[in-house]
C-alpha cells in the first residue's frame, strides 16, 4: 500500500514523525560538531579540487557526493 520499503523511506518516515510531533532532532549536536569540522576543511578541499584537471575534478566531485550520501544514511562501515 505504501510502496517499497527502503532505507530512504524509513529515514523519511522518521523525519516526518519527528517533525509532526515536534521532537527535536536527536542528532543535532553531532551534526553541529561535524559541520564545524567540515567548515574547517572546506577551503583546502576546494583548493584541492581546483588543482585537478576537469575530468579528474568531475570524478572527485561525484565520488565525494556518493560518499556523503552513504555516510549521511548512517552506514557504519563508511563512518568507521
């Protein structure tokens, strides 16, 4: 009745319930800490990407986006 059960659908359901019942994000402090660390690294990452040739840069960007999505979904192997 609700489609395929996936990790994404579970995460969306969790987010919906937290918002609907006004629960704070239980990972808020962790996210703030990780964002602070990421911001400290941002400039050097951008400079590193700028130094790559166009094709290498595209590959690095896609690889980073995919890794970020897997990490965001909480894959334990990726976070370790």
